[in-house]
C-alpha cells in the first residue's frame, strides 16, 4: 500500500484524529495539505511531518467558508498538479449525554448542519477537480450513531446525513473515476479526557476513577472487548485512500471494534 505522489487535503488536521491521519498519509508518501483554524497547531504538525521526511503545507481557514474552500482546492490542484484525496475531519459541536426531550433545538441541529455542510462543501470542491482528472478519493468519518445510539443528541442524525451524502456522491461520481467512502469509529481512548467529555455533555468533569470506569465501559461495549486506537483508524484511512482499495466505494468501514454490527 502506498500513497506516493498523491496530494491529500485533510480538513480539521490539527485534531487528534486529523493529526494521526495526516501523519500516516505522509508516512505512506502523500503530500499532506493541512487545513484548520489554528495556525500554531497546524504549523507544529507540519514541522513534525517534515522532520520525519514527509511533505506538509498549511492553510488556515474555516471549512464552512465555501469561497475559502474552493480557492484552496483550486490552488492545490494548480500548484501541486491535482487533488487525489480529500478527508473532512472537522468537529460539529455535538452535545451528548442529554435526553432528546430535554435538549434545545440549537444543540440538536448544530452537528447536523455543521458536519453536513462542511462535508458537502469540501467534497464538492474536491470532486470538481477529481472529475477533470478522472481519479480521486473523497473520505468522511462519523461515529456510526445512525445505527441507533441513545443519549447522543444530534450526533445520530448528523451521522445519518453524512452516510447518505457519501453513498449518493459515490453513485454520482463513480462513473467519472472518483471513489467516495467513509469510516465509522467512536470512543477512541486517545481522544477522550474528563475535560472534553464535560464540554460535550455540559456536566462537571468526572474524576479519574470515573473516567477510567468510562473507558472500561467502552471496552466492554465492543465485540473485541477493546476500543479502537488512533493508529488503527489512520491506517484504515490510508488503505481506503490508496489504489489497493480501488474496488471500495459507497460504503463505510466499521472501525468501532464491533460496537455494533456494520
């Protein structure tokens, strides 16, 4: 499996999953175009990739800004010779741990509107260039909560919208040589902390004993009795982006360690 000479745009690259994906893409030979809203964290990631012998470029803008997304995609295509991979990993401001009957409309709809809009805008920008070159891979990621996950607020509907967008794009773009696929994953221990959980739930931060209990609970929910790791998610993304996955499109790979059948 190789990504040699491929140009990959990663939106939300400075996040935990984005950083792992960008680093793995670069390790497999891709030139990583890192996009996010915080220059300092993007520059740090680019430096890390460069020190390891990879190639990375930084662009600071909001993936919800259609004009900025389109201009950046045009610049990458013109200066680098094309766009081979586009992966949107931005967060949606999800609020979880609150019953739907007690949730505000804004908290419920925010992740649906944010993530669907960002995935559509970035995928559309990439698709327009990929269609011209008759090749390319568009990737998305969500938690798979469309399968049915209580107390997840608007996450389930946001995931369902992303799932449908991926499948419809794949059907439309497939005849023109472009693949569209996604990854389901959730509850990665390396991405969790008491502070992050409190931010999403609005509840006080749990103590270490409660946090460790939560991680053990997440392990127990899996068919394998262990939670997936960042490296596994990133490796799956690299495979899907590679020519080795040339027959995979219009579907999601279940990287939840069997949290639910996929």
